[in-house]
C-alpha cells in the first residue's frame, strides 16, 4: 500500500482547486456584557441558548470571545467522552510527565505555557452541550491554567482551558516533575508539537519572534464549508486499495482497549 503521505497528496491533487471561502468576522465586541443572536456569525442560537452557554463561562459574557460549532471529529470525541463509564479513562486525554532540574525551571515552564494559552484561541476553548440544540465551542478571552493536586481521569470539557498541570513528587534523581494533561478535542499531534515548541522558545527569551496566532474561527469556517461529497471523494482516493480494517496495534474498541494501555 502507498504511504499515508503519498495517499494524502494524491487525494488532495484529485480534489483540485477549491473555491475561496470567505469566513465571516466575529461579531462579539470586546467588553460585551449582553450577547445577542446577531453577534454569532458561524451558527444560530436563540437568546435562551446563548444565556445557557454564557452561564458556563467564568466571567460571563465579558469573557466570551467567540462561539461556533464543533467540527465533525470533535463531535465524535465528545460522543466518546460522554459515553465513558465511571472509572474509565478518556482515550482522548493525553498525559505526559516532564522533568526539570529545579523548581524555578518548572515554574518557568508553567508561566510560558500560560502565555501560549493566551496566544491561541483553541487553547482557551470549552465545549458546551447542555441547554443547546447542538454542541458548541466557546472561546474564552482569558483562561487560566489550573494546577490540580489530585489525579485527574477525565476533564470537564465545559470549562476552559482543557489543559492542566500537576506537580509530582521529585524523582529518584531529585528532579522536579510536572504532569501535563491536555484533551485532544482542542489539539492534535501537530498542534501539540507547536505548543511545546512555542513554550521552549518563550523559555529561551524568544517570545517576540513568535508569529501572530491566526484566529481559530478561520479554520472552523473553512472546514464547515466543505461538503460531504468533498470528504467522500478525498477518503475514497486516500484509501483506494484498502480491503480490510486497519486497526492500529489490533485495538478495535477505544473505550475498552485503552484501559489496558
């Protein structure tokens, strides 16, 4: 079979040039204390639904930067998250442990991570589904990185940021350890690498050299403009020749199988 990169390149070429998509501007002004339906330019919510969404945000309407729909793959992740049984591990909650030479270096990392959260809309995004006809993404203007003291198995996806840290006891080498948790409903592997790269550059004093962060609504708007036919054409080309399931590592049930990873 062709490599994934070759298949994706071929599928993209087959799709041909796409029409230019103009994504409407965000209609929520800074300092807004009462949101109206006309302010939402990527979806429609009635006043009662808006009030339900705003009620979930710390700081209320003044802390709401944007509201827009979930993308298809986010809908799938939300479904899996809501289907979890008590004690089950969320397969989309990524966790890693970082080591630092001393406490000061650890605190520098946490400070730099907060600055990266401040830069990127996706990192200040929560998912709200109660009280609305369809789940929505809510971008906070400010979202403070929590430091938890107990082991977190699942996140409350309705509270941004969907990132948390936990200081662990020092290792046998007397290095300070930090557990970093982030939910993949807001980042993928590539964006996770971007986050860590930006944190490293800030810690190296290179914050001023970072490029401006594009608004997430541009990506969301363009993705929503694609039709099911576009997706069908892309994947039909990409997986041409595949005749059997391609389960990674033989895992067929993400909810059950991840419990033993």
